[in-house]
C-alpha cells in the first residue's frame, strides 16, 4: 500500500461529506493508488475470466464510498476499512448479477480463492463467502471486521488495531480464529 498519502485525507473526507465538490477530485487523487492496489489483489483472487477490471472496481467502490452520508470519517485507516467492505459489496453484487443472468444456462457459479488466507489451492464461491461473513458477524462482529479488513482491504494488523481500538495482539488472535472459522465454515479443513 502507498503509505505516503497526504496528511489531509481526513480533511478531504470531511469536505466531501459536507458537499464540497472540489475536494472530490483531490480525494480521488489521494486514495486512488491504494484503492487500485486493493482492487487488483482482490481480482487476482477471482476467476481468470472475470469481467470486472481493477479500474472499474475502483471507480464503483469510490462512487459508493463518497456517497456515504451517514459516515463520520475519522481518518485514513477508517476510510480504508470501510473501503474493504465496499469492495466486498461490489464484488458480491457483481457475482449476484452474473448468477442471476446465468440461471438456466448451466454455467457454474463464480468462485473466489485467497491463498493468503486459505491453505492450498481451494476455491470458494464468493456468495458463500459473503454469507459466511454475515454469519460470523452475527456470532462475533469484531472478528468479522478483522477478517473483512484483512481479507478484502489488505490492511495490516496495526492498522486494524487502530481502527477497532484494540491491541495488535487481539487482532492477531481474532485473525487466527477467523481463518480457522472460515475454513471450517466453507468446508475446508475440519
């Protein structure tokens, strides 16, 4: 990730939230490279012939992010934690749309693989992954947030700890639990 973002990202976020259209361009310039890196990493984990390109994913996610009216942006880390959730939503919405379009066509469902989290070359259906994350959030919302920020946002343990207001050690424990839970839930290793 590009850690050399301008220190005024928080002010840009606040200005955009208050309706300052000029800040929108500056914000996009400030966060674009990081959003693109997250998008590229997520699309590398998708099937090879995915129809969504990194640029399209970045633009869709960015549009959804700046339309957030009920978010009080705290800082850059908070922005990227929400960006992880938005990127996940874009990918899931895309998979649902493709699945709806494919009904009756006998085409297999989209799959999602993430070798940084899951051992081996196992692939999982993106919609099943999304449903599993919803179940995890019902059971333990903080563990689900750690998984989402790490899995979809590519955030480091210290960034996640800062956003959630917990220790880095707690993030590591929740991360280990989340990986094991996800593998078990999606039919991986028992």
